[in-house]
C-alpha cells in the first residue's frame, strides 16, 4: 500500500489542482509539479495515507515537513477546533516554535486501503488508457488520493467521481448533463482524465 501511495504522492497534482492553475490560482505549472523540495512533504503525505489511522491526528511542521512532532490517538469522532488549537499550542511550546509551525492532519490509512481494493476492478483498463496516451502509469493511482476510488465521491464544491471533475471541466471532455453524467463512469472519466492530464503536460 505504501508504494502505491508514494507513487500517487510523487505525482500529486490532479484534476482539481489543474483547474486551479487554469483559473489563475497557481502562478505556474511548476506550482503543482513535484520538485526536489517536496520530498519531505511527500513523506508526510505517505504517512497520512498509509500509516496514520482515522482515529489518529498527526502534528507536523508545514515549513519543514520532515519534522513530525506527534501522532496522537483521538478516536474517530470529530475534534473541535478549540481542542486541536490547544494541542497545537502545547506542542509548539514544548518544541519552542510558533504555533503556526504546528499543523494537524487526521490519518486516512483505512480509506486508502479501501481505495486500493476498489481500484482492482478497473486499474488494468485505466493503466492501458494512460499507456496509450503516453502518460506515466503512476498517474492512475491519483484517484486513491483524490477519491479513494469511490465511484460516487462528491466534494462540497461539486467535483464528482473517482477523478473529481468539476461540472464545467467535465463537460469539456465527456457527457455531463441532466440525463448522463460520465464523471460517474470510471472508464469514461479515466479517458477524460487522460486527455486532460495529457493537455496539462503539453501546457
């Protein structure tokens, strides 16, 4: 599981990230492509996705993501902002840093495992689609991070399906209307994702 997560995190830019690039919220394509400096951050993501459970919070330094302060068992129930900020203040004081140098993230190990299991039915076809387009096969693991390969995954802003296409972007690459929404089709949406990511590479 850790290898798959590492591959996904190494290529950790997706449909929603590229949408933000096109909307001007990134200054350049380099903002979403991995760089040498993102190695430590990738290690934190790998830990969140493959080692830390839903019942744990990991506290780390966002400006030096090789520094993980604590992994704390908190149960799966939501914790209030007051609780998390109190823990951040405690950890900051113990380590002699400003509270802004302490961030918290809940683990998703179980969701990652479920996503890998769900991907098994389609991953060979999706890899072939990407191979035919000359795209890196590692990109086929992005839905593990984006949606845990949940075919019906929907974000609060309207992104849908395993690739989390927004409606407007989806309509550029597949059928998205009141009758048919191919964002919910793992194969059609993967063809659309391959076209989209191919265009992003060329961009």
